[in-house]
């Protein structure tokens, strides 16, 4: 399992549009065979701060996700919504065991 955490800050006026576009991308992403989870969470104290938590079965599944139509639609739609560049961190799974996902 490869887990990608994406830290995102969007312009305050773009919060709702970002949530709509990213929720649609997440809904389609979890239907991909290589994705175990695709979560969007919003910071309670700072509403323009979001995290994406993407769980892939293998490293090869990450570029496959970026090749999908829904990812490219999302990337185009949100391109001008960011307040700052996104940051990314990669993790490996410890618990629960991979087969529990």
C-alpha cells in the first residue's frame, strides 16, 4: 500500500467550488481498481485548508490515477483555486494489514 497525503489551501472564495469538484473526483477515484481509499477532509478551524488521503494498492496505481479523465477534469477545474502550492507526502501502511483495506 502506498498512501499519499496532499495538503491543500484554497482561496477562501473558492472553498465551495473546490469541495464540489474534489468530491466528484474522489467519488470517481474510489471506483478505480488501484485505489483503496480516496478521502477529502476539511480543517474545522481553517475552512480553506484541506487534506486528500489517497490509498493506492501499488506504486503503479498512482500514475494510472493521474491518467484518468476525472483526474484531468479535476486538475483543470481547480487549477486557479489554490492559495498556495500543494504539498505531498508519501507513506507506507503499518496497520491495519493491507488485506484489511
